[in-house]
């Protein structure tokens, strides 16, 4: 018999968002690495990626980000989580909050 190897999930893709508060970020669910996804982690930064604020959620395809400041540009990235761990983050997208 062969053992099944599981790994952390791949990075989510195709990030999109709504720019009116509260901002909602959407993504395409990645390959789960052989183990069901248990959560997603969304991070955002208002200082070009120097510091990141983390929002954990169990949502599969989107997450609301409250408390963002109107007129401010944020970088946003998403990672998927399974029992193995947190996968790589998606490419960052720039979100300008209206």
C-alpha cells in the first residue's frame, strides 16, 4: 500500500474586493494539499507591507474587513489553512477604500 502525502494548501488566486466599507475580499479557493481546508487567513497592510494585520476566518471564498480607513490604500493577501498548516500567501492586491 502507498501512503498518501498531504501538504499545506496552495496559495489562493484571483483576489477581488469591494472598495466601499466594509471592504469584502473575494478569492478563488486553492488546491487543498490533500487535506480539507479548515480556514483562511487574510492580512492587510496600510504601510506598503512593512507591518501586517491578520484576520482569521473560516469562510471559504470571502471575508469582510472592518475598521479600514476611507481614503487609505491597503495591500491585502490571503492564505489557506488545513491540518498540515498555513499555505503560501496569494499575490498582494492594492485596495483603495472609498
